[in-house]
C-alpha cells in the first residue's frame, strides 16, 4: 500500500492550491493529489467563458503546463476518485480499488451540479456546466442549437446566456427569485445585468418555476413552467448551484470516532514561531508515522513550485461580485501576484454583458480608466 503524509482528495482549485502552498511554505512531506477526473488539473472559470467560446483549448486552462506534474514532488493520480475513507485506519480507497494510507487527509472534492427534481431533467440536451466533460458536450452541440432555456439566473446562467446570444441562439433565462444574481449581489447590480442581457436579446422570466422538461425520442423539446407556459428548447442549461461531494467522508465520520484513532503530527506545529521554519513531518510514508525534519524556508522554495498559473500567465484574474466584499478568483492568485482590486472589477462589471471579468479587461475598460 502506498502511504503519503498528506493525501488531498480533489484536484480543483482548493486541492491544487493546498499542495502548492504546502511546498511553498516549506513542507517536505510526501503529498498525493487524487483527482476523480482523467485530465491534468484545470481551472473551471474558463469553462463558461473562453473555453466555451472555443477561444481556449484544454492546455490553456490547465493550472500548470502540460506534463508539469510528472516533475513535481506531488504525486498526481488522475481517474482516482476517493470512494471510501477509513479514518480509523487512515486509509482511502479509490475508484480503481487502490488503498492509500495518509497522515492527513484534505477533503477538497468540491461539488456536483444540483439537478432539477422535475420530470425530464435527464433528457439529452439538458446540461449543467460544472466540469470539462460538460463544457465539451455543450461545445459539441452549440453549433446546431437554436433555442436555449437557462434555468437559474446566477453567474453560470448569465455566462451561458452571453455565450449563446453571441452565437445567435434564442435564449430565455428562468429565475425563481424576483431578480438575477439574488444570492450574490445587490438589487442595483441585478437590475443592471437584467437590462444588459435584455438589450442583448435575452428573455428573462423572474419568479418563474419549472414544472417539467418535455422531450421527444429522449431529447429535450420544451420547458413547461408552473403557470403552464411552454417554452420551446433544443438546449437547456440547469445552473442552480451545487451539492457538496461529501459522501465518502460522511460515512467515515459516523464509524470512526475512536480514542485509538491515530493522529498525525502537526504539519507546522502551533508552538513554532513561524509556519515557515519549524520542524515538520518527514517524507517518510505515513505508515511509520514518525520522524521529522526541517522545513524549507520560503527562499529555498523548490523550483517546481515557482511557476504558479498566475506567474505563468501574468496577472489575469477572474473577478466576481460588485461590492466591497468582491472576491478575486484564487486560482489566479499567488503570493507574488496580488489580487485584482474589487474596484477595477466593478468598473468592468459595468461594461460587460458577462458578470465575470479579467483584470486585463478591467484595465482596458474605459469605465475603469
Ligand atoms: C463554469 C464555472 C465558471 C466559474 N467561474 C468563476 C469565476 O469566474 N470566478 C470565480 O470566482 N469562481 C468561478 N467559478 C467557481 C469556481 O470554479 C469554484 O469556486 C472552484 O472551482 C471551487 O474549487 P474547489 O477546488 O473547491 O472545487 P472543484 O473545482 O469542484 O474541484 C473539486 C475536484 O474534486 C474532484 N472530486 C470530486 N469528488 C472526488 C472524490 N471523491 N475523490 C477525488 N476527487 C474528487 C472533482 O472532480 C473536482 O475536480 C466557476 C465555476 C464554474 C463551474
């Protein structure tokens, strides 16, 4: 059985950044990054933007350059979904049937797109945009789609609407609440985006409830609303949030609370003056669970960790939100690359049909000058 000091389940933004940050902070223990997907780790924001539009290929949206992980001290396992966690034995089991031991388990498995619990939700042509496979499927049918209904007026829904209108596809957004982006932004911003999208030819139905998705020969043909309105569609996007991927650890916690559970040593002991310098676990596989060594300091950061995606591609950042609490997508951040200010993003928000923007766009936007 392979053992690692740290096993990270999930190679999305959280999992990849955890591995990178551990090394950048000087951690020298062994790390395994287990990915359910069969590609090298990639960024999700472009899936509804440049990748969906066909402007980027997969290599352009990888967190690291192709093949990078082969040289990394982090062991990346693709197509290795964690299906079970035994917290008492400190092991995970992957979908390939392999048991892997860990000292620490980092659960960074994100979530899956929430499905709509109505008849017809599983018809062909009813898609979510959550991962590369979804985006590839959507790309493959965009050329022939004529009428799209987007269920959910959140970020993903608005992104999709902008992309569809760019291709001349008749597009309707159905939002259950009384405004777009209701969970994430203010009424003023909601109204702004509603106006922009309507001006761009998008029909927006607020306070709309979907009762059924209709199909013919297994393919979607229409969406029926609670008030019996029927909207023809050959493409339906469901963008109504996600459900956390927690089943394997939910099972683990219910069966493993035990006083004999082995505990891993602190990665950076709390007693140390700095997380950068104290002793930490060794690269000894966790099977032995013993020994420690000196952490590397930031100045001796390993060469493989010097090229974060932000450093590789410059200060591009995905921005979200419009107020003082705006966030910048962490995938484009690094210690050496400070985040885009929310104000520059806000300016760009005012000038785009799409609710997300990049700092390059922010800089080139007249409204931010
Ligand atoms: C289309 C789209 C556009 C977005 N645009 C923006 C944007 O512009 N700005 C912004 O701030 N945010 C954006 N987001 C949100 C952002 O992508 C997420 O916040 C981010 O991906 C969350 O990262 P994560 O690592 O927590 O989870 P995820 O990205 O979901 O990664 C989790 C990974 O774990 C894998 N996994 C799941 N279960 C297991 C298991 N049992 N074992 C092993 N691996 C597992 C999954 O396959 C996945 O690869 C967007 C999201 C989407 C879907």
